[in-house]
């Protein structure tokens, strides 16, 4: 197939625009994608983690052979985003002789994408990056949109930049190495997109749950492509996340982030978002924003994916204290993205803590 047939979505941001490619086996065509996305590329480096390098490093390096790639392995998981690792990686770019027309290929999960994207954004005041996520979460969400960040001892994601990639490559075959729990976690984000923007996608997940959990390539490529198209629209309207438009993508995340932090490491990100969506929908019902039958539809789909829909044993007061620090809060008042219907645009509302407490007690 021609490469253009894998172009699921194009983000139109003037000279910062790029294609999102979706399809099985695309990681074997990275050399072609780099040449198409960055015609004046002079060379490239691959940034990845040890487990991913062991699985895919040799094949990816072979596909980039024309660019004489060097591979740099960084710590796995959230440890990759430690501030010191950014400095080390920049030094490796210099040792490799990467110049202004070089390309950084970020091969891995969200943490690797964040670190590599951030390093690329400040190296020589910005070099091209191609995001090649290896998790479903990365393919449908974190790999798209140009947000990069590393952590500091005083805060998570507090040091970062907006640096759009020159391409995003979602190879659904890479998902075969994921534990089923990670697949479910990524599918929680797919359900999120369905609730806030696309009823057809929501129903598709409901009708194809077993095929998705079985990593059916046709089904998986379809939902990744749909999510990419939805994320594209949000990014185009609010590239730097300063207009409030992209806040809708935080559906389920306000309570979810708090639960993920407080229950760490017991909850995966998508599991926490699944829980957060159920409490958000409970609040929406109480405010007259959401029909109870649609709330039940959300529960049915999440439970069909074997995702959690209620909080683990956590102190409600501690949960609320953490939620007050959410970036959407104003003057200590909690604000949350609440649904208005399956496939309908959500709304950002201030939530009284007493009502939040009632919702926490009501969801069983």
C-alpha cells in the first residue's frame, strides 16, 4: 500500500502541521515516513526504553538504515522523565553529531515520548521529532498534540514545552507486546472520546469489545484512527491549551488523576480515568446534564472491558484535597469536565465539594 493510504488524519497548523499514520506494520516503513515528513533530514537518533529496544529496536533501526541511526536507551516508565535524564540525553545528541536537520524518533510509551519530545524541543532550539507510540494510550492520546514534559522533584510535568512532531506513527502490531491490562487501560481513553465527541465510536467499542481485547488489527486500527481524528480537531482549535477547548479531553481525569496518585501503583492511568468518568457522570445526572440511561450505557461499556468503575479504598477527604490542586481549579474550587450525553460536547463546571462527596458515596 502507498503510504498516503495509512494517513488517518492530518493536523493543520500551518508549517507545524503533520500526518498521523495508522496501520499494521508501519514501524517497518519509518525510513520512508521520515523522508516524507522531513525531506531535508540529515540523520536520526532513536530514543527508546530497554524493553521496547529488546522487542523492536533492531527492526526499527533497519527501517531507518538510510539515516545511519543511533539508538539511545533511557529508563523504562515514569523514571525516564526525571530531569537529569533530559540532560544526559541532550549530551548523547551532541555526541552523535545530530544537527539542526536531524530527526529524533521517540519509540515507546508516553514517558519516552515526553522525554524525547522535550529534549528535541530544546536541542539546538528545536529539532524534528517523530512520535512512534508503543501503547494504545500513546496512539490515541499522548502521542498526538505536541505536549512534552519532564518531572522535577517538586512536581510532575512541571517542566515542558509544546513541540509538534513532524509525524505520528501508530503501528497497531506493536500493541501485541502489551499485557491485556494495558490494552484495557488504553481502551478507557477510547471510551472517553466516544462519550465526549463520537457516539458512533462509542457504539463501535460496545459492539466490538471482544475483538478489541483480542487485538483484532482491523478493529484496533479503526478506533485508533477515529480517536486521532477527534484529537486532531481539539489540537487545531487550541494548540497550546490556553483557550479551554482541550479541557474537554480531561473528562474523567480530575478525580482519576487524584485516584491514580493516591492508589499508586495499584491503578493504571486508564483504570483511574474509567473510575473518574463514572463519578463525573454521577455528578452530571445530579445537575440534570445527563440522562441516567446514557450513564448506564457508559457503565456497561466500561464493565464490558473489565475496567473498574468505583474507587478503591481511599480517604474521600484526601482525594478532594488532591483534586483542589488540579490545573482546572480556580481559587481552590474544584472544576470538572462533565458529560452532557453520549457523543455530545461536555461542559466545564464548578463542583461543590458536598456534591462531590455525595457522588463518591453514591457510586457502588
